[in-house]
C-alpha cells in the first residue's frame, strides 16, 4: 500500500513546521502535544523494526528526492520540507535529514514482578538514555522514572537511548508510593556503603534503584531496598558516572541470573 502524495512545506510560517520545531527542541513538548519526535535514520528504523508506525514521516527536500523510492511504501503521512527550513527544525549541530512523529505511547501499568530499573531524579538526558540502553540489553524490561527524572521521551533521551525505548515499558513521574506494588526486591546502589557488588548474592528478578548524579537515591527509596551494593574502585576514584554504574550493575545482575539458571 503506498502513501498519499507528500505534503510540501516551503513557508517558515507553516503551523505544522512550528509544531515540529517545538517537538524537536523542547524536552517536554511531547507531553503537551501527545506526540514524539524521532530524528535520524537509525532511530526511525529502530522504531519500525519494533512494529511502530509513525503518524508522520518528515524529510528534507534533498533527502526525499534521493530516497523517496525507499520510503514511499510507508503508510504514514509524508511531509517534505525545504532544506533551509529543515535545518532550523533540529536542535542538533548537524541535523539529520529525516525524522518521524509518533503518537506518544500510552503509559503502561506498573508490573509487579518484571525486572525493573528505578530512576530517582537522574537528570542528565545522556545518562538516562544510556541507562535505558543497558536496561534493554540486560533484560530489564520496565523502567520506572520517579518525579524529577529527565523526560524519558525527550529528543535528547531518545537519541541517547538509540532505540531502546521501543523494547521497554516506560513509566514516568512515579511517586514512591507506587513502588509498594512491586513484588520483587529493590537493590540500591551507593558510592560508599553496602556490600561489594562482586561479592553480593543478587536476587532475580529485582529492581535496581539508581539515583541523582550528585545526591544518589533518596532516603525514602533507600529505606525500601532489601540490598545495597557498591562497586569496587581500586583506581581510587570517588564515584562512577551513574550510567556507567548502571551498566556494571545490570550486567552483573543478568550474569548472576544466567549462571543460576544454568545450574538448575
């Protein structure tokens, strides 16, 4: 099934162009519009490979002229924008020549027994996106973002996530009380206290709690944790970047679960 003829935009005053610019440049505009902006070939393909259908497929004029055959089978409405205008759409120094607009996925219900990652006021978009990638890679299919965490569907988090969003159940703006439904143990991370990660007996499934880049997890969340661990740092640094710590912890957890399953 082929799409309808593309809509061409050549005026800076076009209202759709203004909406797209807000989506691309404002980290929380998706909440107001109920739509998400994906920029670049990699992210767009990651979405379609997961069966996600865009509401709009948006192309720079020159890119569309060279690649229309490849993309014309999409059932999405196609919008083609003059190159000079498309360059002003993106917040990137080197804008990609295409993007998708998706309907914002409906927030899922919190699953009580699904291996999870809890983000407690993690504020850097790059860190959040990297943690989502690690969660998807190591089998943690649910991410619970507490209030104060960077907007999960913002353009920066989407770029850093590199497509991980489409394999995860993402819950935003959670309050601590929402965690009461969890039937799996919470494992907290700390820079200076708790068992050493490589010596700890890690439960599976579990929910890893990762905190604010400077303050760590809140006292309330720490009080809910069954286990607190720290990563040995023989090099003597004070702490690890939260995304790096997440990758180490989630890998250790998944590896321990794999070893345990092999023994059964």
